[in-house]
C-alpha cells in the first residue's frame, strides 16, 4: 500500500481570489514505513505573496523569483502522487489549491487531483478520534509525543514529515512487525520476553487406563479402513 503525506504553502488562503501554490512537499509511506522517497518543489506564483502568509511560512517573493512555475513541474508532481492515497491535514484546503492550479493549465490534461489519487483528511480523522479537542498539527504532536521542536515556521516538506509521524501514531503506530535473522536481535527479543522468570510448565502424564483406551481406539480405526494409515 503506497501512501503520500502531502502539504502545500501558498500566497494566501483562497484560490478563488487568485492565490497560488508556492511550495509542495510530499513524503512516501509503503506498508506504513517511510521509504526516504520524497517530492519537494518551490514554485514561482506569478503574483505577490501576502505579508500574513510570509509571516506563517517565511517564503518571500524574492526567494521565488528564479523558481519554476507550476506548469513546468506538474508532470513530475503528478507522476509522484498518481495511484497513491494522499494523507493531508485539512485536505480541502490543499486539494482546492492543487485543483485550481490544474484548472489554469492549457486544456487541463489532468482533470482533478482526486481523479488520480485517494484523498484522506487527517484533520477529519483527528476530530473523530479526539472530539472537542484542538487538532492542529502542533496540538497533535504534543498529544501524541511527536517531536516538532525544529518547526519554527511552516514548511511543506517539514510539515509532511511531521504529519507522517502523527498519522502513524494516530492510526496505531507501526503495525508490520519485521523479524530479523540477526543473532543479536534474537537474543534481545528472548531477553525481553523474560522467559527465565516463568514458572515451569506442568506436565501431566497419561495413566495406564488412558493409554489402553487410546490403543483400543487406534485398533478400531485400523479395522474400519480398507487401506489403513501407518502411524
């Protein structure tokens, strides 16, 4: 199962007002394990970034001047995410922006993001799991013990990495047990099992009457079969 944790940063909060994506960050999970495969791209939005947005993510207009536009990176982005389940915190926001960017392409050959991916909203999951509580990414990190100490500003790739940890913790942690043939790991597992402190297993032997009854039963089975089994 291939999952992509995705986040974006933008020039503002509403694509209907002409705001654009300026950063996309994605990390890949396969069978609930990080693969170290990721997609990360800064994008020149061809418009000014609102000051309020800069204060959130720290990305400036000057920094993006030499970055590619969305049309130049869309093929690589769609190749990375197509066929995967996308895990997004507050998915309608990011999906809305991506679909707006796709709609601005000449003839829009891609349609909508959900035509290529399954969309899962981790914010919706968190609200169901922790009703009536704060479920921002920072709040979930604190609740689930995920270290986000390196997060002073929002950033798409960093937030995706943090959300990956939050998502795995929120959905039960690592569920696929990997058994190693390494002798050190075997010894460690045996040590942790604390076998030496267990009480001896009680052995109950059959008495002579039970043994005789068992032999009588086997003899009866042999008589009733045309081709007796050999024990």
